């Protein structure tokens, strides 16, 4: 039994046809049949049931399918681990970006990765910070950008900046044009916010407690596109300016600084210690940090770069 036989057999079982498998694998069908026959002879069992419409795995064939998938996956991971230990890391890296940052960071990240690390393939995942956090700890993500993140056993966090949240209002809103606003004045401003446990809601509630007010949350909305549309139709929100930068640049919205207190969060690049491709994940994590901090220095991201790189203990 060799890896090629397992790969061929698994492909046939998945597509249910020798003909279609031969086409996708780009080998002659008789050669494919010989490989499967040799596998069945070696194991002494029938692995596929032939019928006019194609083939289906037998019970024992299904067992082999599960083992074949695991074996082939581990072989691919071994290749990535060896390649990623070289000076030119390679393999797939699954990157999680929060919705509030993805639109501004995705294109420069993908472009820079293609230029600097052409052998790394990035699988980009956009979700709310809480979901990314869970997936990172479970090993479903290799690296992510997260807010107010503390390091735990399976992750390592590097704080890269502090980002203020703004009162974001649409063009024509009564507060549009204000140079700034005190948090206490927001008691009478209807706003749209995600519900807890979203980090924005937690940050706003903490600031409201300091200001001694109850935030006037008119609508709970956990959808970023929905939140943006509600703001366009007259509501306000408290949000990072970077997340709606395009709308601000087009003059559709404005971001008003909030004072006394200023709601803010710490932004960290977080690496999963469960990754099977550590060298490549570290390279992409450093790339995210560099791009984000360059955007801050160039004025494209309203935040303050961390004075020095601080790794939070595991």
C-alpha cells in the first residue's frame, strides 16, 4: 500500500466513477483500475462495488476512506512543517480578521503576502472578534487580529496598537460637523450597537459606566452591513473609524472623537500554538503587524502604535 494508491482510491470513492476520477487525476483509466485492484489484492477485500452508474465504497472501503483522508492530511502537514522551517516559508495559513478591520486590511495583506511570501497561500476568514477568538483557541485559525485579547495556553498575543472608537454619524445628522463630543452627552443620542458579548458593546458599556450614563441603544445589530445601512439611514453608532473609512472618505459619514472617557481597545496579533505551520503563521503575523502599523503612521488607520512590541505571557 502506498500513498499514490490511497490518493487514487479516495478520489474514485469521492466522485463515484473511475472515468471521472481518471479525468480529474489526468491518468489513464486502465492504470487507475490496476492501482485499485492491487490495493484490493493486498488487503484481501473488496473496496468498491461496481454498478452501471459507477462505483460506491463497500463498508470496508468506507473505513479505508477515513484512514486515507487522515494519512494524506498528515502527509501534507508534514510537508508544510518542513517547508515552513526553511528561510522561505510555504503552505496555507488561515487568517482571521474582525469585520471592523477586514475591509481595510484584506487587500494590502494579500498583496504584501504575494510579494514577500509567494509560497504562502492565505485563507482569509472574516467574522466577529468573539468567533475568531474561539476558532483560534481551537486551532481552526493560525493567526488573527483581535481586540483586548489576553494570552491563554494555546495562543500567544502581541499588542500592536491602541485604537479609539468614534461616534459615527451619517451626512445630515444633527451632530455631523461636531469637533468632538463628551461621552455623557451620548445619553440622548440613539445609537446602533452589536449585542454582548461583542467587544464593541462591552467597551461602550464600560465607558458609559465611567461617564455615569446608560447608553441609548435604539437597535441591537450584529451584522456589519446592517449596521452600516442603519447609519446611512439616520442612526449613529460607536465604531472604529477604520471600519467605515470608505464611507467617511466619500463624505457619507463622519467620525466624531468621543471624550471623557474615550472608548478604546487594544489591538493584538494573536498566534495559535496549535498551528501545524508555525514558521509561515509567524511570518504572516509579522506581516499583519507591519501593515497595520504602517497604516497608522501614514494616517490611514486612526490609532496609536504600541511604543514597543509586547508579548503577553502564555
